């Protein structure tokens, strides 16, 4: 006899990329040289200054103890300065809570505000963790459409027709993943108005502001946003610190305190040296982001050429560290194309269907591979196209 899993896991699958990485590993064990263009894990290093700060602080004997649940004052002040400089948002240290990555924040926020039976508005396509966490806390996902014909923006007229009486939280993610749609002032004003009108907590997941994006925007810059909105941010993409697990949530002090009630029961704070190095990271000047984007721009050009080979459609103005494209009519759906390319040429491209039903005809390529790898992928795709004819 075995102990049965919790019922809540019936509605939660293992994370797609966790399963796919196992599949890719098996293919590599069989001798196939798989090129993985799926996952947005930066291959570039953090700033040398940040690494040196980490090493310096790690050498101090007194830096290895448990840390405050609220994060170091130095890190909260650095985050506040970062938001003031780049997002034109003034935050007090009590309006910021450092996190072990923004993914942790998705769980903490959901646990802090949702009760079983509450409903949550989730974008389709959107980050799968929004729905997984919603199911884990016993709330009910209500998916709202993002479609190409509407610029991958919420259709407010359609959403307003829903029964919103039990909706307590809405996830948005701009700059958007997977579609690359940039954030706009108008969008944030509309979503804040919607939240205030219906008493729905709005959470903007904002880790892509600095990647191939000239203008940084925060939902908290909108008038009265703090009454109804929180914002997550992360150093994973903007500072090449994915494995460091450093993020933050910002908003009204009362909301932050609620998240802290959960977080303080879940962990015992980040390593002090990591926090001090993270504070160094957000103090980097604009040249850091310019250098990063120079590299991503070169990579993006090759990905555009690759999609041109396939005859896939894409928007050249999309931002972030991925390229989103619509497949051509040769394929029934994106999963069929992705599986065929992996099987025949050992190149993995993410099917958009993992982000929701509105992604069935789309694929996504990560820019987290070097030029040589992308060129090799291009050559394999060229062979694939030739073989398909």
C-alpha cells in the first residue's frame, strides 16, 4: 500500500520543460546532439562587478547566518533606486519584498490572497505557472484570451461580460511572454481601472523590461495603482542571474505584509552575499543593458532568418528574450511541427500550445544560445525544409 498524493495534484502536471528536458537528455544519451532553443535561461554571465561582490562578501565569516525575512535594507533600498531610475516609480523600503525569484512570488501571492473557490483571471497564452499555482491553492482558473488580431492585449469588452463576482486576482505579464508584446501606459491604465472597478487584485509579472526594450514601464506608475496592484520583478533575465534566484514584489505596504506572512513561514532568507551582490547588480548603469541587448539583437536576426526559412510569420517589433512566430499551413499545429523537427534534425523549438489554446498555431524560440549554436540550428532547419518539400 502506498500513500496517495494530495487531490490538488490531480489538476497540476509536471512543468512542461521539466518533462521535455528529460526527453532531450535521453536523446543525448543516445548520441544525438540536440540543440535546445526552448528555455529562456541566460547563457551569458552576470557583470564581473556582481560576481566579485559575491566572492568578496562570501569570504566574511559573519555573512553566513540566517537573514531577515524582509531582505537586507541595502537590497530593498537598491531595488527602490532601480525603480525610481528606470520606471519612474517611488517606492519606500516597506513597499518592497525581496524574493527567491519571482516564480516564488507567484505562489506566495496566491497563498496570501486566494481562498478555495475564488476565481483567478489568467492570460491565454500565458506562463503556465499562473494556472498551476491557482490549482494548487484550490482557486479556479478563468482564462481570458490574448489574440494576435487584438495585438495580444486583453479584450476588455469580452472580459466584462464574464461573471466577475468571485474573481479576486488577475495575472498580467507585460512586456509579455510568450508573445513579446511591449507594455504601454494605456494598457496599464485600463487594467488598473478594471481592478478598481471590480475590486480585483492585479499582479503584473515584469521580468522582461530590459531585454530588447528601450522603454521600461511599471504598472505602479499609474495613478492609484498601489490601491489594487502588485508587481513582480526579477534579476534572472535582466542581469543574467537566473540561478541566483533573486526577485522582488512591490506594492502597497499592507499587501506586502500579507505576502510576508506566507514567505516568512516558507524560507529563512537569502544568503547575505547574494543579496549584497544583487544590490550591486541593480546599480549598474545603462551601459550594462545596452551591451546585453547588442548581443541579443545579433541573435534575434538569425532567429528571424530561421523563421523566414520555414515561412513562419512574426512581428519584428516584439521585445524580450524570445521570438514568437505563427506556423504556416503545412502543419496542423505547433506541437506536430516541434516534434517533427526534434525527431528529424534534433532541434527543439517550444510549441506555443504549452502556454494555452491560443498558442496552438505558434512557436517560440529563446535567444539564450550563442551565435554558433543558432547558426547550426539554421543549417539544420534549412535541411529540414528541403527534406519536407
